């Protein structure tokens, strides 16, 4: 069975690397003949620092589906249409918004350096921080709308993009139209009802809906798309992973 894991808030917490307990649970998953795939909102560049080096070549979906990587190489990148980028730039200018914009590897960031997003941004210094105009092939955009949240949200909903609202952080997260975690997984050969998904946020809904079993970590509204919910605690996640592996073993016996 293929097991697909979101990272932040699902198997790693507060921006910290995978714990020894989670790492051991994933290794046990592998020993039992399963495949482990990571699917995150982070670009591949920012997924690597929270994963053990032994897992850097695992199949990965980054940027909510905009990046596809396997065997340590980025295989595919989906970029925004140029007209869409210009429309979003106009919104940024009109409202004087802070942002994080990712290109195919480098990035532009104008937000606060105290924001959690900045703390998780390119910690290994693998990329360059550049001005927005220098980025080509833009694949992911995060806006910090502040007090203009609802006005900006209404304008963005008119654009052909995949849009995720993270109310707790007051950020708006965008990917190219038609790009989400499920489309990314299909490019890795994952089939509907042939995988088990763990996640914790709105951007996990697309893969939850296609999974054989889906586990929502925490009390997020995306739990309505999951088959089961567990507390946002490392021990609960590990126990649920063990439970899902036992279910897979039982299925093999029939």
C-alpha cells in the first residue's frame, strides 16, 4: 500500500524536523512493504530540511502539487499563466501586500521575519532570495492580506487559480489552476482508492477524497472529507499509522 503524508501539523510540528518516533514509524511502514510518499504545501526545497537524509529521495509532491520529485530529482513543475501572475501582482500593488512567491527554485519574500512561514523558509540556504521581478516560472504564491482579507479573497476567487484560505494564519495560498495534491499524486502513479492519506488542512481535501482511507490530524474542517480523525499529537498519529498497517495486513489475507 502507498501511504501519503502531509508534513506540517501532520507528522512534523512547529516547523521542527520529523521526530525520532515519527521517523521510526515511517521506517516500520517501509519494512512492512509499504511505500511512503510526502505531499506538502512546501516546495521541495523546504521539504528536505524536515526529513531525514535517508528519505530525501522518496517520492514527493511539493507546492500543493506544483512540484513533483522522485529519486532526488524534480521531475515536473507547474507554473502560473503569465496573465494570472500580472493580475495577482496588481492586487499586491493595490493593497501593498506582503508576500512569498516561489519560482522553480528561488523565491521572493517581503513578509515579517517573525512570521512562522519565514522561520521555515529555505533553512538550508539552498536557494536565493530575489526580487519578484527576477522570478520566472512562478509556481506558488502566498499573500498576507491583513485587514483587507475579505476584499482580496473576493478578487482572487475570480481568477483561474487553486486557492486555499488559512484563516488561523491569515494567509492566502495559491497554486496554478487544476493543481492540487491529488493531481500531483497521479503524476507519481498513485491510483484512486489505492493509497492511505494523512493530512490536516484544506489543501489535503483533494487527496482525502481519492484515498482508500484518510486520516485528519487535529480538528480542522477538512476532517469532513476524512474517514477518521485523530488528535494533533505525535503518539496519536503513530498509533493510527500502526492501525492502518494492520488493516492492510488483514486485507491481504482475503
